[in-house]
């Protein structure tokens, strides 16, 4: 028998020694943790001085030299830092590139060849004011479209960890989960103010007891994974409360409060009591019990199935308690429902915020109403900052804070702190109007820059000396290929659709976990309407970093892997999309090969082909009977198709 190398022996010895020390320390600290749960350290001045815990104050616009470059106040903040670093912004993006960029950003779909030709023709040899007017007309058209609402909803559903199934071993279907998805889309379509958007998702049933849509909105709280068949229903309830409390704090406060379930946060001024105060805001709800499920199954009144929404139990309610070491079987000291102390410099109490609206009787405890109102106060230090940072990230790849769900001490410092505060206060000043904020961002000069190379002094493009390149999401790629082929089904709403899966994938899952939708046209609907199974992702979306929906996703990965190339080159979906695109080109311009090529380049890449590209494309088309389909597939596999510049 060979003797293990000496370095492996040493490594094993070190590991065993470390494990022993950890076990000893853990045993000693259990008692200390229980004792610490009975007391809570007070906050000090240094705890409250962190930038994120100080309510935003609207700063003055900075002085800049090149005032003419600035179209919006945003540009003043960006340019001030560029000038301080002795940098100049990149030149304006070409008209066609800008149109492709803003169309994908706002709708998740490519501009059509006709839209490109109309826009570039409208601004040709025009004055700067005429160009701005034409661009603004495009933005207004995009913001008014259903495609905008669908694209915006996908960003939010990533945060909400939306899925149509429970996850875990059985991954049971949630028959009415899609109602929440449709509510989100409709909210963005109607341009529901963001403060109301948040309040309804936290306490819609309390705020509007007679509005079934408001009850559907609270599906946000229970979008996460669940184990309904768990033997210990009290354990299941505790797990759900912990998960939704952590999600609410990360999504709306930008705080990792979930790390304080078992003990005070190691690095942030967030105590275990802070976690259980916030959790107590949700504990008066009697949700997901077997009795309520049986009641829902028995009823047939035509109303939405609300088994995934909150219902308040009649009072009085038992005292909320901390859980020692996070163990649901070890209740500790009682805590009153409330808000994390460091995020509440206003020192607002839950009682103050829970008064009924318009003196109407409000069903329930009012705890979630109080939380919803506190979250959307104009002087809240975090909510408006967190939301506007997420909106900025949609348009510039990175947020002004690059850790969008962590504004604490371990998170990223803002690259432009004054701009973040200006935007946060502007969001409130504009009555939380999301469309106005999108319009403000995409009309700025910084957004309209070309995607030039980063300057040596602007490593990582943190100063935004040029527009940052981004790869399209899997949903954008799929929807774009369907749109270019002319086969995209724009029907919206309703239960999630199950398109065909590859045979090898179907053979690896339970038969009842994927039943292909019988209507073939449904298979070509936008990706947001596809059925979302937690334990199974469509190959194309999986390859292009679709979130797993187990937890809130504040920012998607944008990996570059071999399976992505295989999906775009060899999958049945890609081959069919290429064939359909070729058929559409031949139908629209029969026997006009050059026009077909030019139209295809406009549709796929947002530009006309060069002379050399036309020659190569003509040779490929003439090479065989499927040459035009081969050209379509080739363009789908270009980096220029998969990236927005």
C-alpha cells in the first residue's frame, strides 16, 4: 500500500484539528447565543453613519465644463467625475445601434427592419432638436407597448423568485401561480406607481379587502419554494416565514437580514431581534394550512384560487418570539412586530403606520399595512435607493451599487453616491412613476454614448466613459429569434405554456412533470408565458443563465460556455427558427436575394450588411437549396446578434 504524500497528511491533520476547534467553540457558544438572544446591543453613531442608513438628501447639480454635452441632470453627475479624471465621454452611438439598444432594453425584443429604416430616415440630416424629438417618440412608443410591460415584469419576477411549482422533491404544480405573474405585467402596463406596487404586494388584502386583484398581489410573499407535504407543518410555516422575511429585506431594503435568523449579523448592525421583529409582521397570517387548501379545493365560485395568498386570522394573536439558534422548536424571548432599527432612523412605530385608510375598517392585524407604509415613506433611507439602483442596472448592466441586494457594510460602495441620492429623491418627487424614470435614463447623453473601448483610467467602465456592452438574456434571444422568423405569438396572459422538450430530457424526468401544450401556436409565445418548473429549465434558457427561482435573483449571470453555442447552432428550436426566417424572407421578397440579405441583417443585427458581407452571403445562399436558412442560422450565432452594444 502506497504511503500518502506528506502534504496530504499535513492537510488532513490541519482539517481535523480545525474541525475539532470548531466543534468545541460551537458547543461553548450555544449557551452564549441563548443568553445573547435575551439582550440586544444598542446601535451607536458609527452604525448609523453608513451611507445607506442615512436618508437621501437631494444634492445640488455639480459644475461641469462641457455643459453642452448634458441633456439631463444625470449627465452632470457622470460628466463631473469624467472631467475630474481628465476623461471625455465616447461619441454618440449610431442611430441604428441606439435604436436596437433602447428597444431591447425596454421591450426585450429587437426593432423591426421597418422601424430601423423609419427612425434612421427620420433623423437623417436633421437638427439636434429634431433628432431628440424623433428619439423621444420612439421611447414613448416603446413604453406604451405590451412588450414593455412583459419585459419589465421579467426583471421583477427574477426578484420575486417566481415559479409555477413548489420545488424540492415533489415539485408540485401551483395551478394559479400565473395569476400573480399576470398581475405584475398588468401593473407595469398600467404604470402603477412603484410605492403602490410595493404596498399591494406586502398588504394588498388588508389595504383593499374587496379587491381580489389586491389579494393576488400578495402572491409575491409566497412565491418562494415550499414543501407542503412536510410532516411538521409548524416547521414548514417557520421555514416559509424565514424565507419571505429574508426576501422582503433583500429585495426592498437591500439588506441581508436573513443572515440574522440564528444570531446577530456578524458584520452589519442587524440583530437577531431585528429579524424576528420583521418576521412578526407576517405571523398573523394563516396561510397554506391543510384546512384552507381543502376549502379552496371544495369551492367553485369562479374566483381565483387564493391558496397561495395571505389570509389574516382573527385576533387576538399569540406573542411573536425569537427562535434560539433559529430552531423552530426552541422559542425564545417575545418580540413586538417592528422594523430593523438601523433602517428606521425616523424611529417610526408599527402602531403609527397601521391606521386604516380613509377610516375604513381594515381586515387583519394591520401589521403588513404598517410595514408597507413604512417601506414607501418618502424619507426612508433605503427603498427608493434600492429601486432606482435596480432600474439603473437594467440600462447600464451594473448598478451604481454593484451589489443590488446588499447595501450594507459588506456591499459595494456607490460609484456615484450623489447621483444615486439625486435619482432616489427624483423617483419620490415624480410620484414613483416608473415610466418617467426609464424615460429620464434612456434620454440621457451617457446612455446615448457609443460602446467604445474603455479608457485606461476608467477600468471596468465604472465612470461610464462609454456605453457598457451586454449579452442578451436567454428569454431575449428566444423571443428575438421568434420575432425575426415572424412566428412570435403575442397572445398574453393565462396559465404557463409547456413547449416541446428534447426526448432525452423528457426521458430523465417524471412523465407528469411536463405535458406539452396541445396548441402548437402556444409554443411560440413570449418566454415570460412559459411554464416555470423549479426542478427543470428549458435547455435554451438554462444555457443562458436563467435563474433557478430557489432564491431572489438580483442580477443574472452572463456566462460564456460551450453549451450556448451548441444550443444556438444545433438545437431543434434554432434550426426551426432559421427555416421559418428564411421562409418569411422568401415570402416578403421572392427571388430578390440582395433585399432578403439586407432585411435579414437589419432584423438580426440592427444594421445593413457591408459590401463584403453581401458577397459572402450571396455565395452561401447560392450554395444549396437551404442556403438562406443556413445564412439565418449563421447570423443567429454571431456575437453581434447575442450582444447589445
